[in-house]
C-alpha cells in the first residue's frame, strides 16, 4: 500500500487499451487521488481532470492542491465521485 507516484491509468476505447492515457500525481493507500498544480488559480478543467481520474480508477475521493497561493488552504479542493 502506501503512496504511489506518477501512476499510469490505462483507458479502454472500443475494448482496446490506450496505453498510459492518464498519469496521476499520487494515489494514497489506494483510496485517495492527489493532483498537484502550481497555477495562478484553479480552473474548472482542473476539477474535470480529477473527476475523470476518479471515474476511471474507481477511487471515490480526490484532493486537488494548488501550491501557487499565499495560503495553502485557499488552493485546496476535495472532490468525490
């Protein structure tokens, strides 16, 4: 268990795998996906990206962190699928 970094998530398209279509930043204890950003502000596309990861992995909880904020709690989002 533990923490896995840069995890590739294969995607099936018409029954055929698309190798390494997505690469997750972190998976913690196979229960939480952590996606890390350093952008001026989080955009809807960042949340959509994390929701896509949740859907394709079957993991129900994700954390989105933006480290480009004066106060870290202002750059944190928790999403569930």
